[in-house]
C-alpha cells in the first residue's frame, strides 16, 4: 500500500521524470558505452588535434592527447556510476546488519557498534580518503571503492539503528514474539520492512554524494590515475587550460553536475513520497 501510494505521488511530479531520464541515460552510458561512443577510451588519438574545440568537427572537441572528447566523457561515466552505486550498496548492507543487531539487542553489542561508528564518523570523508589513497598509490577502482565504503557507512548505520529502536517495542513486534517467532524472523520479516524506508532514501542521496566525492579525489590527484578515465580526472587535467580551452572543463563538469543533482533530486522526491508528513 505504501509503495503504491508513493509511486502515485512520484509519477505526478516532473522532477521525478527529469531525474529518472538523466540517470537512465547515465547508467546506460556506463553499462554500454559503445552504444554512445564510436571509439574506446584513449583510442584514435591524434596529437595534431590536441585541445581543439567543438568547431573542429567533433561534437565536444578533443582533449590534450587529441582524443575525441565525447568518447572520453562517455567512457568516464563508468567509473563514477560504478563507484557511486557499489559504495552505496555495500554501505547500505553494512548499515542494515549493524543497525539491526545494535538496535534490536541493545546492551554491550549496541554500545560497541555505536562507539566504532562514532570513530569512523569522526573521520572527514574526503580528508580520510585522501590520506589512505596517498599511502597506497597503486590503487584502482575497486581499491578506491573499498576506501570509500570504509568511510561512508556511518550515517546510514546510525539512522538504521534509530529506526529499529523505534519499531522493536511496537505491539505487532510483541505479538510476533509471543507467537514464538525467532529473533531472526522478527528482525528481517517484521522490523526491517518497517524501518528501511528512511535509510533507503538516504542511500539514494548518498549515491550522488559518493560520485561527487570520487570526482573530488580524482580532481585532487589522489583518486584514479591514467589510463583510467573519469570525469574527475578530466577536470583535473582541464583546470590548467580553462582560460584558453574552456570546453575541456565545461563538458565533464556539466555531466558530473547533472548526474549528482539528479540523484539528489530523485532522493528528495522519494523521501517526500514515502513520508506523508513532508507532502
């Protein structure tokens, strides 16, 4: 019933459809870049075309190596989308497990989980990731994903714990317990469905935040490295040439901004639809 009402609320809002279309295109570009770009990453490069803009004949011009910039931007989508979704899914799984255990059982287990959460919560996201990535310079997409997961699970875990504590003493939970339901059944069959909605909304918002964080690390030079392709790397290279060749910065920044804002706006729409008090 809640899902049906939420869908009815969302489908009537233009922001939902605009965000959904942008994200569908971004995910498609990440999944099947060959459909959108004729060349692979770093293919068909010609130094004679270096830094030439859209007036040269290519839709988005060329980068420093003379590679078609549209193809580079399309292939740069994969790293951002993959890291954003992978980090959020892993962090959500950690939050569900720790939040359920701590909120349901309480006591020493809850205190231990809460103190560990506090320690990681106190580490600044970008600064902490920068320190770790600088210490291990030979890292790729999956190593970077692991670092961001280690620093990005705390907010959802705190929220999940609070939701579980709010639900665990309700009458229907007591009824299930008196009927002989096991702790595992109560947690996953009764508590989780009634506690997950706010956490899911935060997870959707988190995808955009992770993509922005990944691009920031790439821009600072501590994230992905060549020959990987990402929007953050393109922004890092373009910063020194913006005055003379604005297309090098403008196009990846446009795609990055549109993707991050779409995740944030979609999360806001879902939050409003799932919580009638915000309508």
